[in-house]
C-alpha cells in the first residue's frame, strides 16, 4: 500500500489555482496496474480530495488521521467531543491564535478577520466553507488549522503549540494545519493496516511536511520530496526529486513499484 500526502507532494498551486504536476497521476496509475494499493494521507478533508482527484483514489486518510476511508467505505471518523472543543478554544484564545475547526463540509472559524476568512476559503477551495457565527456545541470537526497575519503574530502564538502538537506550516508561513498527540497520520496508517490486514513493512509513503514526519517513520519505506522540509528529509529512507520535477514517478521507479 502506497500512501501519498497531497499539498507539496501531489498538488501544487499557482496563479490559476491548484494543479497536479504532469505525469504524477499517470505514474500512480502504473503502480495500481502493477497490483499495488494507493491511498491519500493528508490534512485535507474528503470533499477537497474528491474535488481535486474525483474517483481516482478510493482509499484515503483525511483530516490528519481523523477520517479514514478504505475502498469507498468510511472505517474511522473522529470528531472532537464538546468538552475538547471548549478546551481547545480556551487554550488557543489565551494565546491570541486565529484558527479554524476543520469539518467535512464546513469549518468553524475563531478570532478570524474578514481577510483571514477569505484567505482560508481560498485555501480550502470549497466555496464559503468557513462559518464565523457559531456555538461550541455545533462543531463537528476532527482537525484544526491556524492562520497568522504576519511573522510577528506567528511568533507571539508559537508558545501555544505545546507538548507533542505538530504545526505544519504551509508555503508562505501564514497558515498551517495542526496534528495532536495520538491523532496523526502515523496513527491512522496503523489503524488502516490493522483493518485491512496489510503489514506495515509492506507500506510506502510519500510526503514533504512536518506533519508527514511520523508517517515517514512509521511505514516500511518513507520517501521525502526534494521540496520537503528538513525534518521530513531527515527521517526518510529515500529522497526523491521535487514535486514539479517528476518526483513521484522517479520515486516509484526507484523503488521498483513501476
């Protein structure tokens, strides 16, 4: 089973919006034809995955491990319980963090300016995704994203990311998705493998971000993109070329998967 991160691994962004680099899906299709399973493993939510990839992937780990689908069937769906929503709000509000509870089809934004809301809606690429007038008991979310007005705001908020929280900053450094202890891509891959009977030694993962570090360490072979962060490259078994230079195809060929 081969797991693929999305942003920075399968998906790039430009002036015209998001795009999959040429040859990427064709290479993955060859891997499928060779009998390998393929799955997404991303912080993104299911509607975004389906919007960008259609029915190409029928298995995926979404929302940084809180939503797992195997062959079109949801096998895990975790939402923060109401008391956890309140804990997160109290914690991040005390540090002045601007953030969004990430749900399947809506996000519940907190401490967002109109400009932040507009930017996040463009990032999510799901229309008017973010709700800004809500009550905690309405939240049905499994992940949290954060946004910063500038570097100074980020530096003031950094102490909020305590313990084993992992903030995966997006290109530009003004937003990022958050992974919590025991609720990340690696934990979801273990669950996926237990459910499907796949052994971890028979898994491969491609990733580029800080939220991919535990995933790359957990699978049988971890592959980091050349455009990835140093932390991902440091734990990878192999570093392939960058996303825009055929990194997926080259990595699959190097491993003998196509």
